[in-house]
C-alpha cells in the first residue's frame, strides 16, 4: 500500500508529469494506492475543480480515516520530532500511513522520513 501525500497528488494530476508517470506505473503494477483523510482534506482545500476531484478519486482505492488511535500516534510523532510549527498535519498523515503499513509518496520525503515513515518520491523519467 502506498499513501499519497497532497504534495505528490497535485503534480500527479498534470498529464505527462513525472508524478503522473509514477502513478501510472503503480496502477499498471496493481499497487494499492490510498490517502489519509487528512491529506484528502488538504487536497480538497484546493484550488481544485470537480474534474480533479473525480480523477483523484478514481486513482485511490481508499481514503483512510483519522481516528483516536491515530491521534495518539500523531501526537507522539509531533512531540518526538521537536514540536515543529507546521508539522502536525504531516504527523497526522504519517500516523495513518503507519497504521495502514503504507509508505508515503511525497514531494517532501525528509518531512516523513524523520518521522520514521518509508517514502517514495518522484522517479525521473
């Protein structure tokens, strides 16, 4: 399972982009793609139109909820990583990925690697 971060999904919706090509490879290889409800919420904040939301929805096999157990893990990650401003959402996304035993596809690999989450970046083509 690979969870998409917003920073990966947005460029993946641009036809011919490296992220688009990577998504197509994963789909061709029948890799399960998901996203946390936290990252999905970030994506929906846009600006995105109905066409982009429909396209993204068609790529994802699941939008994983953020629950109470995830909140506990996210808080631990946040506190352990130095309580850095602007990182709580990444900790929340990481917590859902950890619960799903998923890697995170992101343009910001360092943000998630420091939280102990396996990451995928864009592979140049």
